[in-house]
C-alpha cells in the first residue's frame, strides 16, 4: 500500500510535467542527419519538438544505463563466484553436521578430585 502511494506521488506529478511540456512544445522541427547540406539534406525527418527532446532523453538514459551495467560487470562476476563458494561451504557444513550428529558423542572425562596437600610445617 505504501509503495502504491509513493509511486503515485512520483508518477502523477511527472506525468503532469511531461504532458505540460508536450503541449507547450508542439511546433514541428526538422531533424537532419546530413552534416553537409542544411538546405536539402539527404535524410531529414519533421517531428514535434517534444518528441525529439523525449527521444533524446530516453536514448541518454538507455546509454547511461548500458554504460553503468558494463562497468559493474566485474562486481556481478565476483558476486556469482562468491555465491558459488558460499553454497559449497554451506553444503560442506551440512554434511559435517550430519556426519558428526549421527556418530556417538565422546564423553568428557570425569574430573578427578585434586589431592589436598597439608601446608608445609604442619
């Protein structure tokens, strides 16, 4: 329930901001992928400004996420290796417990009372 409220507190204002941004930036712009000719580009697309900005924003988030994921590869690899080691150690401990719990327990030697020596000179 708390998670839904938190999500609503974030998503609803964010959606309102995105809708307001889209309504305020409806004018069309020409996006050209030809660096040599700006008057008659070989490939150009006419899109609303908000679509261009949102597409670039999404592309930036995806690029940043991919870069972070690639940088963290060594940590994920280390975590997998350590997980395998921990599982092997848990299995080894369980086997040792099973082996020693079924074996007869050695009894502790009974304590032998110490001899009481008389004090010197008596």
